[in-house]
């Protein structure tokens, strides 16, 4: 049977479209396989080791916090009383060679002082109980205070400075807290030591297991800031103004440490 020219054209177009669709499917399948191979997340064997490093340092700063607190009938009188003590404190610190940059006011404030005062006549108790006596809170005065933080860079003078503050009417004192001024450099040294420790352990373990270490896949360092050292003999103690000689406040040593974890890929 002879096929007409029109049917031949339609047949040819249909075969052409089918071929194009077939080729498109083949190309898409190949592209999908290629991406799968490229981005296939195959399990990677890893091994993690921890390392520890630390540095010993003699503290070179003694931090002291103290408060000047005064009461008076008016706000102005209370603040003036605080200012008078503050001036004496600053003069003392200057004679002890404490720089202005190492003296910092943390807070300055005042608060009213209340007292409950009865305003009515006391009513006797009866079989039903004692009725409340009327009254109200009345402001009887004001309390002003200033909190100051202090850095003593010559730690040998710590006891002398604290004793001097006690003679001037400082009511509250905390410290000393012994720290190291340049802690960042010491932290970096401790971290390097911890990394070397972890690397040494990793190499030894790899040798024991008969494996090879690949690239590092993760690294972490736990927070490990130096624990401040306090002089128990002075912290929270009553300031003894009658003592003839300044108390000796030993600074001791601070330990600055670092703990790291390194994860390696196993080849």
C-alpha cells in the first residue's frame, strides 16, 4: 500500500520527536548519575583525639573592689559625705603610685531610707484578735554609695593599699583577685601545647592501629579561662585599722590551660 506524501511527513515528524525525547532522557539520566557520583555522601571514617596544655604564670595584677557608703538626712549631705571619703581615698592611692587609669567608678547611687511610723491610736485586742494599727512608711533619710574597682600593678603593695583603705571609712571591700595582665599570649601558648599533645596522641594511635591519618575535619577548644586567685586572709574580712604592719598577701601562681579536640579523616 502506497503511503501518501502527507502521511510520510507526519510519520517523519513523529519519529523525529520520539528520537529527540529519547536522547533527552539519555542525557538527563547521564547528568543525574554524574551528579550522584560527584555529590554522593559516602561515609567517612574519622578518629578524634583530645589534647591538654597549660601554662603557669605569676599574677602581676591585684584587683580590688570597694564601696563607700554614707547616710544623712538629705541626698546632698549623703553624697557630700561620700565625696569627702572618696577624695581621701584618691589621695591615698596617688601616694601608693596607683595610676588614674587603674581606678574606675563602677556605680554611683542613692536610696531613701524608710521607717514605718504609726499614725493612729493602738486599739486593744479582743476575742476576735488584734486589729492592725494604722501607719505608713516615712522617709527618714538617704543612703548614698559609690562602688570603685582598683588595679594594683605592684602586687607587693596589695596589703598596704588595703589597710590604707580601711583607715579612711571604706565600708565594704572584696578581693584581692590576682590575675595576669596579658592573658591572651599565655592562652595562645597553652593552646599550642594542647594541639601538639593531641597530634602526638593521634600519630601514636594511628601507628598502633596501622592506619594513615588524612586531613583534619574538625577542631574545637573548650573554654578554659584561668581561675582567679583570692587571698582568703583579706577577702570579706573586717578592715583592721589598728594593725601596725600591712598584712602580707601572697599572689601565688595562676594556671592557664587549654583543652582541644581534633578530628582526623582516616585514609
